[in-house]
C-alpha cells in the first residue's frame, strides 16, 4: 500500500508557477527558477492534495544525443527510497515536447532545449506522509535530467 502511495507523489510534478527544486545529489538550487514547475507549488515542501491532479514540467538540454528516455522516480520516506509504481521505469519519450510545444518524442539532440510534461492523480487512498521526491530522466545508466523536492500528501 505504501509503495502504491508513491505513485501519487509523482503527481506533485507539473506546470503552474516555478517551483524551487534542487539538483539531484548536490542540494544546489537550479539557476533558472523557471526550469521546473509543479502544479500549486512555488516552494517546498510541495503539498499534494488528495483527490486532485498534480503535474510537473521540466525544461532540460541534453548533453548528448538521446535515443531512449526512461522515468526513474522514487520517494525517500524516512530515508527509504520507494519507487513510484506506474511511473518509475516507464518510457518518458511520449512526455517530451519541443520549445514550440509540439511533441518531440525520442530521439533528442544534444544542446537542444526540450520540455518534459506529465500529470498524475493524487488518490484518496494515499496516506498523508512527508517525503523527498527524486525525479530523473535516464538513458541507460546516464542521467539526462534530474531534480529533487520535498513533498507531503495532504487532505
């Protein structure tokens, strides 16, 4: 049940206003405050309200050509990483857009800006719990884009 809860946490990621997030592993804030947007969350912890939808939008520029892109998403709850079921390990290519808003899919070109967009339901069955969301886009073992943000499921 707790693992299923993680899926809802992903919902915190979306477009709205810029969200203050950190680079994975470093804790440093992003230089461009508009690089990541999560629905209804300007500053952490992001509150994900049950029975709503949350969305994430992230701008990124690959440092190498990308042929495949996979979501690697987990929530750290009490220091234990739990994958977001239904999101972690899924194909991210269908959620990639060009700067003009048109679907890009994969392949992605080195040095070109793209936007990742995804929406998630925050279900009533998810428990109210605090966590740190780790959200990355991976090509094999290589990280293409990644951010972390504290979040909490609320009523």
